[in-house]
C-alpha cells in the first residue's frame, strides 16, 4: 500500500530538536510512507541529503527559497547544479517569490527564481513553488520558462489563479491552513477544485493544523487528520482522498514512483 505522501516537510528544521527518528516513525505508523524534504538554501543542502540517506521514506528537493536569497551568493547556483546532477532529487525547490515579507529584495528574488527555473529545465525536473502574495508574478515566470510542472505549495490564491497554475501542469498543495473554519477561501478551493489537481502537505514544522495546541510543531503524522478535513469538505471517503492525492503527488513528482512502489 502506498499510503500518504507529505509533499512538503522541512524535516531538518531545528524545531524537531534532533528527534527526526521519532517524527519519521510516527508518520509511518499512520501510513505517511513518503516525505518530501525541500531545501531552502545551499547551507542546508547537506542536512537534507543526510536525512534522505538515513530514511528510505524521505526524498529531497534542492533549491534556494526566496526568503534566503539575500543570504545567498551566485556560486550557490553552481552548488545547486551539482546537487541536481549528483543526487537525483525529486524536484527543484523550494523556489519562488515572496512579496509579503518586509524589506524584501524583489529583484534578487526574481533573479534566483529565473535562474533556478532554467536549472529545472536543464535537468527536466518539476519544481516546488513558494508563492506568497506573488501568484501573478510567479505565473509570469512560469509562462516564460516552461518547466515540467510541479507543486504550488501552500496555495492561497484565487480560483482564477489556481486554474492558471493547473493549466501550466501544476498541482496545488493543501495542508493545515485548510483545517481552520475561518479559512473560507482555502476551504472553498479545497472543496471545489478538480480533485486531480490537489496534493497534501504539512509544511512541518510550520502551518500547524487547527487541532494542535498552540506552540506545538506540525509533523507529517498529522497528514491523515488533515486529509479528514478534505474528505469532509468534498463529501468523500478519507481512503479516496489518500488514494487520489497520492497518485497526484506521483504524477507531479515522477521520481517518487519508484520509491512509492517499494513501500
């Protein structure tokens, strides 16, 4: 049985306090059998690589996050090229644009995003997108540098923007934010978008679901409970949510297919 795929988990984060063994075991105990770990900067490529070497259920994506571009250097793109070439990640990521943070350098964000899309093209890899207050700008880049699809992580745009990402071959990631009753737009999208366009994620340790106590880090083990929310919103069974979103994740990230087949 393939189980669930957490398409976005920062398992190397300090919030886990070195307890990754427990995190991975807890996830496996509830059928979260595949975890995608996106890097955020060249400085954590090694940490992500080590986790994927330690845990057979974990798979890497390498990229430079838009919130880390001011800490990055041009040679980091060469390091990224090396990792894409040598270690066969499932995607380039986490990359994209973030026009929400204050004191941002939009020009630097757009430069690194554009260069990383070129690398995704060169290595024929999908991308894991960070898109915050920048949906239209990201779409502009994707139309200019066509890549092999991927996932728009933690999607929070309009229905029209969602449709545009889908037209470009992207799946949309839904996670803990969907569990909050006041998150009306996200819940509406989760309920009404074509099911084949949706994947599940936690963004652990971030975006904790509504049912967690304040201050408790999110974990992949909570993905089935997040899936229950989607099942309720769509009036379908949790089993069907698991089956379809897992298949969608493998479609978005084809290198997961071999791994999932051996779970």
